[in-house]
């Protein structure tokens, strides 16, 4: 279904044991990848909702342990979050940027600014040990909840909330959610490109040149192609 500016189609996906039927609306005109991110966020929300159905979720507002984990984000999400910060009122923007600077300094002091030869698991444990809060964390709650990264949406647990603060997450039982966020990493870049959310401003200083503009339907096709390859 299409109007003068947008196209809508119902995606029917078989993701793991989940069968999802979800309408996706995107612009017809060539747009940057960030323009289709809200549609992908809604798709991930739909998948997560199906995965958590019938389960008792422990996550609650005010429990910010997971907001001290390494949060891998894609280039597209990084560009969207930069725009979000720039649109904030001056005082709030200054405060958020200060938190990013503090997080970046702590990560650099620990020698974790570069991945090196560490496995993702080793890097994640070392990062979590720093207890560096996400710069968007305020009063132990996400201050950008509606715009939070895809991987944050995919992380829910059914185990006791206090276990999430353990150094190696012993006893934590995540809900098995298909990781659509992995496909988003290849939306613009063919290589599996990601960086920690807390290093957003550092990434911005050496970010790639502005990406291509494509019709929204083409961006969705690229996302689905990556998803079909099992990334």
C-alpha cells in the first residue's frame, strides 16, 4: 500500500520460533538510513513483545544495572543519537556531553577504547567492571527510552533484578530474543561495524562521510537481506 510519500507493507517474518506479522511504513523518496530507524525500532518492539509474552519480566524503571554494560550500536543508530543530542536544549545538551566525556575518559584509562584482540565476551566483562553509566542514564532510568538502541530493546531478564549487578552476570536469565539489531549493523556498511554507545562522541570525531540516500523500501530490503543471512 502506498500514498504520495510513503509505502506500507506487512512483513511476515519467521524469526527463530516466532512468527511475526508487522506493518512497516517507510518514505518512498531517497532518504538517509536514519529515516527508517523508527520503523525498525517498532519492528524490534513487536518481536520483543512476542518473545516476552507469558513471561514474568524482572526489568523495571529505576533498575539501571544493564545501563552499565557495553552497548554496541550501529553507524545508523549513532547518527540518530547524535542528532538527538544536538536537538536538546543547550543546558541539557551540555550536561549529556559532559557525561560522554567522563565515560570516554574512564574507558580510555582502562585501555578499552580499542577492541584489540579481545573477544566480545572479554571486552564486555572488562567494560562492565568499570561500572561506567550510559550517558543517557538519569536517576537509574533511561532518559531517551523511546529512542534507545535496538540492542537495549532486545535485553530483558526473568531472573532476580539484583543478579544483574554481578560482575559476570552469574545467574542472570535473559529472555531469548532474536537479535535483529545485528542486521542493522550492516544497513549502511557491509562489514559488521559497531562501537560502544558510550564512545559516541569519540566515534563522531572520526565518523565516516555522510552515507548514501536510498528509497525507504530499499533500506528495508537491505535490512531484511542481512537478517536473512543470519547476521
